[in-house]
């Protein structure tokens, strides 16, 4: 994101007034937010602006583009989040007010309690391209550390996958991201699912077979 929160050059295609529309999709977890973002990016010509967490489970994805593209993307992303039972809200704002953007588009923020950034800006094009190696992504999200630690250990023992990183969302939600070929990631995720029971709450387990550049741009560094 550029230093100016209202720099139009960072927002992708504009509408008839020269300023793009804004799409907002809010989910209950990070995995569902990433799946929804991947779906939105593949369904319409939209640009990811940023993602933002709050400290009680919620995640919001902010996108921009033409009115028709943003509306199509939000519809597709909302359906994806609903299918995971993680949908909170999806909304479209036509030609957002420049003053309103000061509240909508957030500056970088670090939460000392969870020791993690809670406003995630997309990676640079070079960093994103380094993630684009044609491999699938797997997400294991739990409420509770013990559950996710056991799950990821099982996943890594079940198949040849690499751990990319870990994200904490607040409210005890923890997500570990893995990468590998589709078969390996799928086997790892399936092996991990039953290991959560009795140790914590399973929030989501999901495989993205061919992740979009938008999803790759929000992976842990």
C-alpha cells in the first residue's frame, strides 16, 4: 500500500468517475478469509487492498475495482465463506468518500498481545512471485494452541509438505499454513483433522489447489 491511503494508483481499475469501488468481506476466521479472497480474485478483476484482524475472531478483506467486478467478487466470496459457515458480512461501496477512506483503509498496526501485525498489507510483486511455485496451500485453523500443534505435527508426518508460517487471529484462533503438491497437501490436511478433537476446537481445514496471486500476497512472510 502506498503511503497515502487515498492514492488512486494503488486501487486498480476505476469506475466512470475515475475512482474505483470498494468491497468489504468479513469472516469469522483467517482461513475462510483467504479462501474467500482466492475465490473473489478468480471470479472478477479486483485488487486486494489489505486484510485486517480484530481481537475477537473476525477478519475483514478489502478489495477494489469497477462496480460490476467488485459486486461479482463480493457475491462469490460471500458464498465461499458461507459454505465454510464462517460468513459475517459482505458489502459494496460505490465511489467511497475520500475522508471515509481514512477510517476504512488502515495504517500498519501491530498487536503486542498476540505479537503479530493485525493489518496485513499485500506482499510486494517480487515477494508474491516467490510464493508462486505452482504448489497447493493447506490451512489448519483451530481455537487453541495444543490442537493446532498436534494437527500440524500429524500433517507433516503424513505427507511431504512444507510449513510456511503461523497466523494468530485473537480469541485463541491459530492458523498454520502448509505448501506442497495437491495430493500431499490434501493427505496432510485430512490426517490432521481428527487430531484436533479433545485438544481444542477445529475452525477450518482447507486446501487451495491453485492459489491466486491475491492469496499468495497475503501469506505469512
